C-alpha cells in the first residue's frame, strides 16, 4: 500500500502552520492561478511544486499583498467581457467572499 503523504509533506505539515488568509486564498481559483502560474512565471515565487508555493506564500506574502492580489483579480473578473464567462463568474464569487472575510481584518 502506498502512503497517502510523503515524508516531506508530513514534515511540512508538522513544521509549517498556514495562516488562515493563506489557507483561504488557496481555495480561490483566481488566487491559486495568480500564485502558481503568474507569480512563478514572473520570478516572484521560486518554488516549483504546489506545496513549496503554498509555503512560500505563507512565509513571504503579507496579508495586505494577498488582499491586493484578490482585489486585482476581482477587477479582472468584473471586466465586461469576462462577466459572461462562467469561470470568471465563479472566481468573482469566491473572491468577493474572500475579501468580505479578510478585507475587514486588514483595515
């Protein structure tokens, strides 16, 4: 039987405590795309695997930066051309819920 978690993942789970804002950010499709694709391609995140990206966001991104990314992605979703796309509609809904929860905490 193959173990469900690798030794590295188990070690990371024990050592790294994710902040609530980071955990919630990685439940928003638009923010996952921002961190795993755009920020990696731009060289802002050095990690290549998903767990490493989550860990790096948790360690190096302040709450305000994550909130600003969410606001930026929501602006993209609210573009008139994107408002008819079901993916952008879903992402906008996720981002609004995220911002409703965390934008107050940053203020």
